[in-house]
C-alpha cells in the first residue's frame, strides 16, 4: 500500500513542510511558499487551506447533525471535532488509499446517489443538479469527489471492520438480560414511509402525484422492496435511510395515521394516505405489544446496539494498523490525536540529481479479526 512519502513530492519540497512555487532549485534561490503542508499521508498532502476549511465547516455540520441538542452539547461537539480534525482528515486519506489498494470502484453507486439527490430535490436533469450545487458555492467536481471519497471509505469500513465483527446469540441474550428494563414498553410501532409532496401544486398536479403514489403502492403489493423504493422515490427527509421514521406510541401520531398503522402487523403497509402536504405510504417495520418485549422481538435491535458499541473502537484499532503501515508526518504545531507512538519519522531532505531516492518499507501484518 505504501510508496515512499517523498516520492510524488520530491520536486516540490525543499526544507520544511511547504508546497513551493515552480522555479529554480532550492539551492539556487529562496523558494516562494505557495501553501503550507500540515501533514503528509504517504504521497498525499493535507494543506493548511484544507485544514482551515474543515475547521470552519464544523459548527454548521454539528448543527445539522444535532438539531435538537442543547447549546452546551453543541459547543462540546464542536470542540471535540475540532480537536480531532487533523486525525479525521488523516484517517480519511488512509481509508481512501486502502480503497484504491482493494480496487474498490464506487462509480455506479456515485451515479445512483447523485440521481437520488436530483429526485429528492425535484430536479428534471443532472445538469440542473449541477447548477444547484454550484449556486450553493460548491464546485461540481469537488462535490462529486467528496461523495466518491465518502462512498469509498464507507465500503472499506464495511468490509474491513464491520464485516469482521461477530456478534453471537449468547452476547445478545446477555445484553437483553442486563437491560430488560429498556424493553418493557407501551404498545409501539416502528414505521417507515414513502412520501410524495403536493405542496404548491394545483389540483391537476396533485392528481398526478396521487397516480404516482398509487403506482408505488402497486409495486409494493407485487413484492418490491419498500426501503429501495423509499430511497429512490420518497421526497421525505428520511429517504436516504430507506424511509425509516422511528418508533411511535399511541397518541404520538395524527389520528388518521394512528388508525391506519396500529391495526397492522410487522411487514404490512398501508394504502395510500392523503395528508395536508402530500401522499404517504407507511410500513410497519415492527409492532410491539405493551409489556416486556420477548427476546426474539428485540434481537435485531440489540444486535444493532452492540454493533454500534463495537464499531468505533474496532475502527480505531484498524486505523492504527493502517498508520503503522504508512508514512504519516505532521508539521510541528499541529496535533494528530491518533498518532502512533514511535511511528516513522520522515526526514526532509533537498532532492539532488546524484542522490537516488530511498524508501523505507514496513512489512504488513495480517488484519486482526474483531470478535464479539
């Protein structure tokens, strides 16, 4: 996976971590600094402008991710993300390189994702989506690169970390016995939705939306997957999660919706329901009767809880191993909170015509299996 950390940058670096403008060699004249390099990950660099951009975006990202949080919690998350910003940027680069080593190709997924975004925003063509992206201040190619990198890193994590975790039935049962109070519940339904909006539409347009909703309902009746159709066609905020709405007790839904879903069993879905803002199809992902829920009812839920608990430490272990196999160098004054103790230190030297480049190599160790 690893090429020498100076390989692709030898012509750009003299002394210190700086990206230099083209011109005479460092020995001949004082170089002009174009961009400060904060860190290197093998042959890739993280610049000061990259770091500053990520730093300034964090408050907005936290606000989006934690919309109902108290201000104190928001402030704490902002401080934590900023403290670990360089770590996270290095992690992402390590995962991207690992994806390339594994020959992971996400172009098909990228096209589908972009098309889903287009449909969710009611845009007729991909060109219209590109215009909207650039109106928001983003460069289209950079936007696609960010999505591509995200898909690549998610694939690596799923295969190399999630795929190695083993959560057995004994572990699930042990968690259930220790947390029974969490599963003593009132009657609840777990719901997913497919939603088509009619806001701002005239009667003729509303009728057309109703026709589309009926068509989707017919496809469900014929056996098509609810989550797949929700991701592709739903215009609700939950589309990317397959329409997942969460769990509701009696009294938490509008009576029209409550009457429709509480009479259904797990896996069943409603007829098309017209609301003030559009047309809904609701699926009952699960129906919990009042009282202590039996283990078989909550087994999948507990497995997800255990998976989430194990994912972060398992991911950090995996990333630590990637770091040991890599050349990671951080400029003095910046902090990588996941730096490997005693890791490789790359000495900066001015390239000379008669000094062949030397590379340090590290033997890769087999990746550990994370047991449940």
